[in-house]
């Protein structure tokens, strides 16, 4: 498949936490990104804003971005509530007029917007709404517990802690170790990066666990590991329903807890984050009534830490929890994959002897 040439829209909100989609695409597919559109940081480069990756230019207008020859216009920010800000409508419309494919992870389906749909039809452009989900999803029935692959779910101490990043890094580490591994995305960014999954926060509540079950069943054949991207947190007042649906639907064999160690309170509701040992106990209890799934390690989100600081935090967390801890972006996720193998095994492949 021909490589895309992506112009990312992050107008007014280009930062690590505000533009999660933009950040992750730049981290994992930088070769596809021709520019980022953000008038606040225009004239600079993405590496200076994010602290990693190649120096991709930041432009201040759509016209400047179009001059770099994109074929795809990706909305790289998910505003709270998932609606298209009116200030962005003109840019989306002009991108369609220019013949670009518009890719959106918003809850608002741009393909169903009369004005934008009319432009797309007239110009032959495409609108791809990543959050559109199948209408025939099942109610979960524990079928994911029967797959041959070892299923690992990332869970978090809060929303926006890097569960997708940890899942991708776990997949890459398992592959480097010689295993067949699948990344199972449950959010719009993972889908854009090419994973096989769907956006579960768009699924009707009764079918969230069924969606997770479906994702595992689709990814498991021929793989040693399926790494399922988690969402939200078990006690988040807004997103706990999705968290629990993923846990009970995916029927994991093991869990990896994802945590930014310098975050002491939750982002949106300013509730103190409880000790990690309590989080581990909570997630294991929530899973265990249906299928035991130990939390075998902690993935540290150390975006704001030096390598030395990340190692120090890892040592503290290991002492507190008794499980391995590592920043998978800085140091690789191999220790976490090894922890999975040691605790629950791998059902197929080279590490089959480690199966419990």
C-alpha cells in the first residue's frame, strides 16, 4: 500500500496531552507526516514541542500545509465531547475542496455533516470517520477466554496515561523477542496506525464487552500474544464503563498497569491517585471473578522524565508493588513481556515451555 502524506490538524492545542492522536502518529509513523497545522507554534518543528522524533515542520495556515503535498488531512486532537469546533469547519471544508482524504476520530461523524458530505461528493474526496462501529456487535459471552493466544490488557491509573503507547511498545518488544504479536486498538489513533480493532467508546454500553471480545477473536489466530489497548480507568467517573467492558470482554491472561509517576491527581476531576499497590489489587479483583488476570508489571509514562529519573521511579515502583516497572518508550518493553511469560506463560511459539 502506498504511504500516506499526512497533514495533521492540531490548531491551538499541539502538545503531548492535548493532541494525543497527533503525538502518537508522529511517534510511530513520522515518515508519513508532512506537517502539523497549529498557528500557536507555527514556524517551529514538532521535535521542539514534543521532545522526540524528527523535525517535522509546523505551519500556521492550511495553505502552507497544502504546499507540502499532503493527500490526507488528519484531525489530530479529540476535543472533550468529541465535536467538531466551528473554528475548524472552514479548514476541513477547504481540505476537502483540495481533494484530500479527511480522517476524523471525532464523535461527530463528518461524513454525515450535510455541508461537508456535499463537498466530498462534489470533489470526489473521502471522509473517513474512525469512530464508526459495526451495528451487529454481540453481547459478550467469555469467548475471548478460549483463544490460543496469550491476551494482555493495558489498564491505567487515569485517562490519558499512555495505554495505547504501552500496548504498541509491548507488541514491538514481543516481536523483537521472536513472537508473533498483534496490537488490538480500541481507539481512533491505533486504528489510523493500522491496527485491527474498533473505537469502543462509540459502542452502545450493552455491547462494549462484546466489542472487546470481537477484537480479541479477530487478532488471536496465528499469534502468540494479543496486546489490547485499554481505555479510561476503573474509578474514573466518566470512563469507567469502557474500562470494565474491555476488561470483561477481552478476558485477559495478564494486565499491565500504565502510570505517569509525576501525576498525583487525575487530570479532569482532580482526585488523588491512590497507591499503585491498591490499583493492582483493584484490577485483579475486578478481573478475577470471571478469569484470573494478574497485573504483572507497570509501564511508566515518563514523557517528562530524564532517563535517570525514569530509572529511579522504576526502582521505587518495583519496591512498592513487587512487579517489574519500566518506561517502555525509553528502554523497551521487553521486561514487561518477560514478566507476562514468567507469570502466565505464552500458549504458542518459542516460549511455549513457560506456559503455566
